[in-house]
């Protein structure tokens, strides 16, 4: 059962954009997620918020042992303390227009029992009854969850000054310990970007994630997944260690912000359908493994499974869409990420970047190859980081200084891993490309892939540095931002109240009526993604693996279209007034997909001739 007062959450965005979102929104019962991967940014925020509450700031320097986890623990404790104080003040505020407690209840969804009680109180003419209801309402005020995100791929090893590997000292493990040691309760760590065995194995040593009773966890495990298979594999892996996954957070493979982990053509609707049909089976299979593991360890076992929440995010933009996800698929919370980048009361975005996002058109958002991780990355063109990168290239000095080293993963030219966005790597790679005497077209393509790479550690952190006028890295000031394609339909900055009113259908802030349904928009993106990859094969000979991959991808998209046709006609599916546009857009998508058949045939012929 969902105990949160709201039906949505704010997912992690970048490094800086939700770094202090709980301080901004948790007192209104809204849950949000802090990235805890960039400890220098966290240290900067410690300095800012200690000054904010008029307490002395004692730096945690890199000279201290375990400085990374200490910074994270202290920052999370600081945020928790601030939110606790905010809640206490909110509870004591008067029920009068514009007050914090009125804002709390006004923003709740209309079908909330608390909202009904609030309306009952405001309409009561009996002073004693009104006072009684006010007391009940104050007692029901709860903070939104303060959650954290660990991107599992960011797990660089760390060494002492003497070059000795620090045992259990990698970036992800240190971040996990920092969170585990914090005072946060009723909180979750969200693992994203796939399974990290070292990180998951380390969880087994930590008692902070153990159940304290049936369904009772102080700190919960949440896994962000893009399909059911991933949930089952990762859930079983952890269950064998006696670790329960309390939530699977389903995110669209491509219709999302930041790093995009494409499925093999599996679309959001069919994926949600599979979770809907198999949730009971998933829960029981994980519980059997989990309970057996607890028994083998001599721990306390349970008679019934702990609850598992299924939530969804990625491209949601309207009240109708989020209600459909809740009512048809039974999800318990919808993640609204990109739209909140235009809510200064909720996220941390510098003013020039905020202005740039408000003007963004569809063509300004690209599914780039800019990430040093080699994973596709949604990217807003025209930011200060984009311009700075081009200026460096024009000066004949491509690449960035690598100060943070969180994304070092390449040993092509060096023994020690380096980042592909670094000036060191790009210089070496370009020298290699020049020496290979490649055909002109191939050389330009491979050169562009090298030059596209961009420093994300600094670029995704600098918004907070600008917003709070605190230097992050001296003389490195550019900002990268990674909204999803949805940003093209949100054209102005709005208040927190306006955004929640939009989410709950009390107002509409989207003025572009051409916006396709989130499922259709994702379908368009997947078709374009498949086309791009098949076009890249035109100059190459496809092998059997690639030929099967593209055929399977095409077939999954075709199956997805058929699935959407079925739910559009279902009596409990899409609302009647939306079906005509949905079906028209679906027909257009089908034509786009069918137009790829010649390319698909070319790939198959290319394989058969090799």
C-alpha cells in the first residue's frame, strides 16, 4: 500500500539538479532523490547549508580517511535535520491563505482522504469542529521521502597515496556506506544503470537494509529497471543474499532524461503489462528465495512477503497519462523528472540554463553520444558546456581537464584508466585515427564520436555552483543539462503549486496540442533509434548476430503497435476523447516503421552475402 501523501515523485536528475530537492519539497510530502556520486559537490552543498542554518561549517577534506563517505553521511544528516525543522514549523503554522500548512494540503491530490478532510475543515461553520479537524490534519502531516541514487556503473577503484588499493573503497561502495550510516529513516537507495555484483555483494555485509519486521525497513532498496527480465534477475540475485527489493522503478529505455538504456525494442506499455500480469509471481518467487537465504543465515524469517512497489517514470507529461498508469497498470507512484527542471522551487538550475530550456524545441534535444560511459545520453544543445566544447575544438585543443575522475574507464592507451572526455584521451585517440589512413567518411565519423564526448562530472554539477555562487572547480564554469524529449512541450518556468496542479489535472500548463501520448512519443524515438543503427550498417557487412538483433528489434516494435491498438479500444484503457488522436499517431508511427523494411532487408541481404 502506498503511504506517501502524493502519487508522484521527483527522480534523480543529473548531479546538481536534485542535489537539495528534499530541502525544497519534502516538507510538502513530496519525495525526491539526491545523487550521492559527486562528493566534491556534496561538500560544496555542506558549506552552503551550514551557512543557511547559521551553524559553523567544518570542512571534510580529502586528507581525512574515508572522506567521501563522511561527506555523504553528514550532508544527508544535515538535509534530514533541515527537513525535520521545516515540518515542525509547518505543523505550527496557521490555517490561513498562503501559509505553509495550507500549501501542503492544497497541493494534495483530489482523491486523497487527507484532502477530503481538509475540505471538510475549511467548510465547517462550527468553530469547535474546525479546531478538532485542524488538530487531526496537523498530526497527519508527513515529510516526503529523502532518497538517494547510486549509478552502479560509477564505481572507480581508489588508492592510497602510496598506490595501494583501498579495500572496499571504490566510489559506489563508499557512497553506499555514506548513505547507510546516515540518520535517514523511511528512505531508499535507488540503484540505476544495471547490476554491479561488487556493490550488490557488499550489501550482504550491511545490516541497515535488513527488515525490522513485516514490511518494516528503515532503509529500503529500490532498483531502476527498463524491463521485467532485469527486475527478475536483479531481484533474485539480491534475494539469494537475504536482501529484499522494496520497489522496482520502471523507466522508459529512451523516453527519459540523462543516460538512456535502450531495450531491444520492448516498449513501455507492454513492459508495464508484463509487470501487471506477473507482479504476484515476481513477489512470491523472490520471497521464497529471500526467506530461504534468511533461514540459512540463522536470521528471522517471515510468513508473508514484504510489499513490492511498482512505479514508473519516463516521458510522463499529463494528468491523463499518469492516471492511466495508476488505474490501468496499478503503479503506485509516477516519476515526473524533466518537467520539474522548470520548477525553481523544486530543482536547482542556473538562470541561463533555465532560460535555454524554456525556449527548447524538439530539435534541440538530441540522443547524443556525449557520455564518456559509452551510453546514449539525452542532451540539450546550446548550453554553455556545448559552446565551450566547440570552442576548444576550434582552438585545436579538444577535450576537458579531468579533475573528478568518476567516469574514468578507458585503458586503450594507458595502464591507469582515463576518461574519454579528457584532453589526454582525445589527443591520443585523434593521433591514432590519423595514423590509420581511414577512408575520409569513416575518419570523420570516428573523429566526431571522439569529439562528442563531454565532461559530465563538472557539467552536471555546475548549476548548483552558479545558483549558490560557490565555486565548484576553479575556472571551469560550463553547465550541461540532460532533459528528456518532454521538455519541448513545457515552455515556461512555473511554481511548485502550478506543477502539482498540472499533475493532478487542476490546470494544464502544456499549450502545444500536438504533443503525442507518452507511449507514442517513446515509439517514435525507438523507430528513429533503429533507423540510425541500421543506416550505420550500410557501409559495413552485418553479421548474423546484428541481423537477428535488428529483425528482433523491428518485430518487438511491431508487436508494441499491435498492443497499443488493443488498449486503445479497451473499455478500461484510454479515455474515449483521446483515442482518435492516439490511433492517428499510432498509424503514423506504423508507417515510419514500415518505411524501415528496405533497410532491414539490406541488413539481412548483407549478412547472407558475407
